[in-house]
C-alpha cells in the first residue's frame, strides 16, 4: 500500500510539473505500405521530445478492415484501432454496418501500387518473348479450369512456350483477407466474368479480398509467403504487390492492357507518358479525370477501382492504398488527436511522405486525389488538439518545445541505422565497381565431378583452358565415380535438389530414380556422349592365358564358382595349371561405379540365368573371404597387380597401362578376343555406330536414357562391354553465373570436338561421326544466360582481337605446358632408341665365365 501511495504521489507530481505522458496511436491493415508507415513512425519517435508509442500491424487489408470497423467481432460501436489501412476500399457490407452503428468513416488515399502476376516457369522454357496471359486465361487458371501449362489456350498466346507435356500449374493464393486478392479478383470480375466461375458449379468466384478458392490451389500467408511459394515451387503462379515481386527478382507474366499492349508491371512503372506519369500513376490520373473518385470522403467507396484504365503503358491492375479514419475524434485526447493528425499530414504531404514512396515501389497519389486538408477541416475533434510542429532548421528555444518533432533530434538506433545505410550504399558502390572489374579479370569458376575414367582427359583440357585464357579460370573435376557424380549433379534434400556441381560425368546414363527426381522438379538435363571405352576383365593367375564366356564370368563374380580348378573353368581353359582348390580372389569396386555397371549390365543382358544381381552399379556383392572391395580405379589396379590368383574389371586402358593380363571373352558374333585386340580392329567405335543404326541412342538428348547401353552389339570386331562416357548438363543454364556458363560452353565444345586429340591420348575411342553429329545437336539445345559473352577460340593469329578478354588462344602457353611437351618428346625418342637397341641384334648377347687356365684358348 505504501508503494502504491508513493507511485500515486509521483504521478501527481509529474502531472503537476507538466511532464508529458506517453501518447499512443495504433493501426493495422495491408502489408504493402507497412515499411513506409514504420519508417515514418520510427522517425517521429526518434525526433520527438515526447514519449510517443506508434505501432502498425501488417496483417492484410481484410484484417485491417475488421479491426477498424469493429472494436470486437460484430461490435461496430467503435474501432479497435486509431486507423486502418487497405489497398481496397472498405467493403459495402462493413461500410453499411459502420453507418448502421451511427458512425461515419473516411477514405483517405495515400498511394498507388500495381498488382503483378508472377511465376516460376524456367526461363529457357518461356523463351525470349516472355509469358503472356490474357484476363480470361488468368480467370481460367486461378479458377482451376486450366490446369496445365501446355493447355492450348495458353499456347495460343505463347507459341514458343516449351514446357514438358502435361506440366501442372501450381496456383498460390493469399489466405485471410488480402487487398492483392481483392485487386486480382476485382480485375478478373471486371474483365472476364463469364470465365471467373467455380469449376462444376458455374457460380461466380467473386471480387473481394477473401473468396473460396478451388481445393487444388495452395493457400499462403502474407506477401512473404507468396514470394517463397513462387520461388520454391517449380511451375507455380501467384499474385503480389509488384514491388514485392521485383525485390526478389521473380519472373513476371505480361498482361494485356486496355490499349491492347502486352507489358509487365516493371515495364509499366519504368515508362513515362506525355503527362510525365508512369503506367501506375497514369491509372490514377485517368480515374480522377473520369470522376471515379467520390467527392465525399464519407461516401461508400466500395465500387472504386483503377482496373484497366486507358493508356499505351497503363498497368491494368492498379490499387489505391487508403487510410481508414473515423469522422468523429471527439473521444480522443488532445495529444492522441494531434499525433494522428500529424501522422496523416506527413503521409500525404507532397514534400514529406509522398516522395518517400518510391523507395518502397509505390507511386504518389495525383494531387486531385489529395483532399486531406478539407477532409480534416470537417472532422469532429476534441475540445483541443495538440499542435505538433516540425523543426527542419535550428530554431533556438522554439525547437525545444514539447510538441516539436525536430530533425535536429534523433536516437542512437536511428543514427546507427543511417550509418549502416550509408555504409551499405558505399559497399554497394564498391561492389558494383568490383563486379565491373571482375567482368574483365574476375576468376571464372567451373566445377564438375563423376567418373574416374576420363579424369586425366578432363584435367588436361581444363589445364589447357586455364593457361590459354586471358582471364583467370578455376576449373576443377573430382574423380569420385559415376554414382557420386550423379548424386552431386542431382542434389539432395539439403540443397533443395540443386546441383553441387556445374556438370556431372558418368560412363553410364543417369539412373531412372535420379532422372525422375529432376523431372518432378521441372528440370531437364541432356546426355552428351563424348568418348567410348571398353571394360576389360583382368587377372593375376601366373602364366595363364584365360578364356571365359559370359556365363562363366557371371558365376565367378556372383560367388557360384570359388576355385580356379573348377570344372567349368577347366572346360574352357584345358591347359590351365593351378594348385588344387586354389581360391579365386575377386576384386570389386565400392560405392557406385560405372565399370561395375558395365560388367553387371553385360552379364544381366547375356547370361541372366547365372547373374542374379541385375543391372547394377552398386551391386550386392557376396560377403565372403573371396571378395574384396576396392576404392576407385587405382584401388583395382593395385589389387590385381599385387594379389596372386585375383580377378577384377577395369576400364581397359587402365589395365593396359599396368600391363595386366586380360581375359578373352566372346562378342555377339562369337569371336573371342581381349579388349586390346578388339580396339586394334576398331571394335569400340563399331559398337557406337551399331547403337546409332539400331536406334539405341534416343534422338531426344533430354529424355530418360537410363535403359541405354551398347553391350553385346553385333559386328565381327565389336567389343561386347563398351561404356559410353557422358557429360550430364542442365538444359537451362539461364540462372548460372554468365562467366561460368561461358566456361561450361567452351569446355563442352572442347570435349565434344576432341580438342587436340585428348580422347585417343588417354586410351579412349572417339565416338563415330554419326554419334558426334547427334551429340553436337543436343549441346546446341542448352539455353545460356541472356547477354552471356561466349569464349572464342584463337587458333590462327588474330591481331588485336586475340587479346580480347573472352579469347582462349592457342598462342598462349605456360612454361609447364612447354616443358611437358619437351619431356614427352624426349621420352618417345628414348623409347624408340631402346626399341632399336633391343631389336635387330642391336645389343650383343653376352656370356661370361671363370675357372682353370688350361682350356682358356
């Protein structure tokens, strides 16, 4: 009790001393101008000597209308808030309820804004002409009558739209009451009422901020929810206050305005007509000129809209943002009424709040719509209203007045925020300058991962590009196996199924499960075959030349035959001599491996009765002592070389490099050879040519290739286990950094065109002409970023032009390239010399002895 008494005395003392108490003004409503309101409120609080508490809840126009019209649900006797705000007028039913409760409300226009239609169709599929959607097409999409992007009605205005057949349209709509919903539905009701109806019932969908949407659509909360929905959902469509869409760089659909012009809200806002108005302001002027705006702020404004006003650049869905005010302020305190007045003054003042709107992507209201002065004059006020004033230049004594909002006063938070803003502008300016510099000399990154087989081919190609380019490049390739390359190319849940690399590579096509993941996300990839290589079966059985058919191999690699003296092996190799019961030691790759896939695919195709593992790149190998898992090609090379009585499989060139013994196996024509013998006869390239002839390779490079293989193709010299090495590349590269995209394009070109013969240099076989022609055509379908500056190859000297930053020139060389070539030439010379000395009696055969002297002569 004593504490309460002391507090009461203190409050009385403060009142007696003239100390001002806290002044509160609260509002709620549309999210669109919320940042504009917050900035003004924070400025007032920082610049006032008084203790001001000003708040605004960004909850959508519908909720703002409810909280302004009613102090509690269905109680229209007064407002819950001092003001409301919405981007649509007060609906007629709420307006009538307010009037029925004996109150008058006021509409005070504060700004104009556009509602845009935004989508997430990949740019490559939309094409350069943009996505065009007429009012009736929009009505059918948002009402659920049109459900796929390839609908003939959409294609009629968008002939170049190249979406996958049957691609579903994913519609997002705002939940609760929303002015952007009101803007869209009002526009569709006005322009296409015949199509703006519920599917199956024919009932009109309506034109308000809160309607009943089809069950197939997705409800999102607030503008941020709509932004995230469109950005995170492939093939989505939704609607937003245009500024919210532009801030996140969301793709925007083009609408047809009243003059028949197709344009986006961004283009409309950037235009200027003969009166100096952009496409949004022009709609406001047209509304004033046509006397659409009621003369009285107290009137029913529910029918007011700025849809489809005339003008070549006028945007068709323009909303007016309003403050909702009561006409009777008599129950307010003098301070509250004064603070609310000065807030509205500032918001609509042509030299104060109105110029700030551009920062938030809004347009000021035309002067003819700004009637606040006369509106305020007719408001019923309390006996006195505190007159808040502004000090914009130092005024001694006056500026220290209790009710002065002074630009000379601030607080630390506001000062710090302004300092951060200044610093941000500076950093942004420096970043722009740095980006400009980087356009010429920035590091150009390109990263890939996948099969180990062509790693040295890629390494040389990348090193040559780095040395021959004027700009610094960082090109890398991780040789981790085809399976890992696929995983990193497709991505996972943690990455939102976005690639961890710029390209992948594998000696088998993308498997179906991963291809389907990409297809479900609306992404297309292309398979680009760039070389062909045989898989050979190698062994370390001392002194043996082995011959095995597919079924014998199947039994060995599945663990059905476990010793080298097994009758089935002896039947095909009668001269084989091994210890009795000598165990077979099988080496197999760990993790996903294309060479495993090649072996398994061949066995599944040629002897399924003895091979139960199927076509697998990660097979369920037996867990017995006779089977050893090895990592990568180097692991398999070392295992076979170092382990007597072992057998395994390798990219044939990797086995030949280590002089490993190879098993002879039969091709489809029944010819037994090693891969080394078959390659000498052109047997690998022959397999590729047969694949084209038989239609094994799909003509569509972006189709599902998972079932493609060139195992056991016909032809006398053909090798039966041939792998095709592919580049995996996303067809839509428009979101890739343009410099990286240019490097990717140049790398693809060098690999597909077998630049400087790297395919043969590293023991592979170049695809036949028929395969190469098809592959180059597929590469030409990749869509690169607009404005990308491609790299150009200089082979013949091009004075001046060859020094351009986008030129990769064979006239440039690094010392290690030169030294490598010199050493390679020297090694070839030494090899030729050794060969000459060891042949044709070049070295005298030597025999040496010692002992008694008697027979020496």
